[in-house]
């Protein structure tokens, strides 16, 4: 929202987040399981439910670490709240 106001005539919400890991995770299924576990937590008690699809491997960064793209969906009170593609 703040970006839309600031950019006025050319708004674009951020939809892409690169997920670069420092752990040696080379397997999409292992990363997916870790993401599911992490997204199940609700540390703020705000009631958001976050789900993810299997990550897609993109490329290695300059340090040799893999970058991944993951689609994350959010729900609040049982209704879609929006999505983030990373």
C-alpha cells in the first residue's frame, strides 16, 4: 500500500522475493518440508495461515549457494489475503 501511494502513477506491489540459503539444501523436497514447518508457526498470534508450493531451483549465487523461487499463499479468517511469489 505504501509503495502504491509513493509511486502514484506507476504502482507495482513487490511480488518477487529471492530465497537465498546459506545451508547446503540442494533438494526441493527437503526445502519444501522446512518451509511448511516454518510457516505453520504463528508467533504473533495474528491468525494468518501461510501455505507454500514446492520450490523451484533457480541458480547459484556468487558464493555457490542456490537461489529458490517459492509461491506462498496467505489466508486470514478462511479467506485469501493475497499471495507472494518468491
